[in-house]
C-alpha cells in the first residue's frame, strides 16, 4: 500500500458510522489519486439474490448527474429519427444499422432506448446487447413512446442499477470535484430510489451495510440519512 493510501486510511475510523455530511467531506479529503475520482456507494442488502422476486432492478435520476457522460443510442423507425436527434441521441439506429450491428457485433454506445414498435426488430440483436445489459427494457424505462423524455432523462443523469449475485448494489453518485451539497443531493436521491425498490416479500433488515468511497480511496461507513 502506498504512503498516500496509508495516510488516507489513517483518517478513517473503521468502527465509526459517519453522518452523511461527515462521510462526504471525508471522501473528498481521502481521495489520494491524481485524477478526478468517482464517488461510489456500495450497499449490502438483506435480500436473497437467488429469489427472482427479491431482485433489485430500478432507476434513479441523479439531480446533478453521475459525472459520467453517457453515449445514448436510439433504435427508431425513420419517422422518429429527427425527434431522437433533437432530444440529444448520440447515435441513431434504423433497420439498416440494426442489421449491420447483428453482423459486426460492434457497440459504440453506453445505453439504448427504443419505441415499442421497434422491439420485434430489436430481437435480431438481443444476443449481442442482452449480455452487456444494453437491451432496452420497459423495467428500466428505456422502452416507451416518449423518446424525448427517455433521452433527456438519460442525458441528465438517469441511471439503472441492480443487485449483483451477492446481494450488493454499486453505483457512482458523482466525482470528488463535485461540491458537497451536490454529492449529498445525489446520495439522497439514490437512497430514496433504493428504498422504494424494496421487495414486498423481503423480511428483516433491507439495508445491512452502507459504504461510501472514492475510486481507490478508503471505505467509509455511512448512516442512511
């Protein structure tokens, strides 16, 4: 471990659960890398990830964005291309482009949206997009009639998140360079979305452990509110 990392870790009491304000200040203070590090939240949930009805898969609009720029692809019919472009889509895929994608398997976007009428045509590339988590899905609000709303929300900082195989959720809520208040607003929006997604069949404590850290920075236990 580097001296910088050791010095950063020394500032954190591993047995203490910090308030939101304290934890965010500490995250900024303990970021020891030379680049603008991401600020991450890691949540251990009390769900049983093997039970499909307890899986968490939901969305959150971070009011101040995540600090990551997302390249949005719109899979649309020719009459919707103009609307998608005006809403801010970075790449437009029509039937011809879908066929090219099926052949090449080359993906140059971070998230995809489409309209319900295009879903049958999307089936041709489901095997390419599905494993990468890029297939549009009504559950993640990436399939719908309102292209403008979907694209603008994604550009503004809308994220999809889900639990991993061990029942944990990991999400970036901003960058170390963000002001404390903006990180706090993003954090509170995430926690609200997460609590709303609590499965009805779940018994016991939903949020078992909550940690905030910067990329490569020490883990800081944080109180939920």
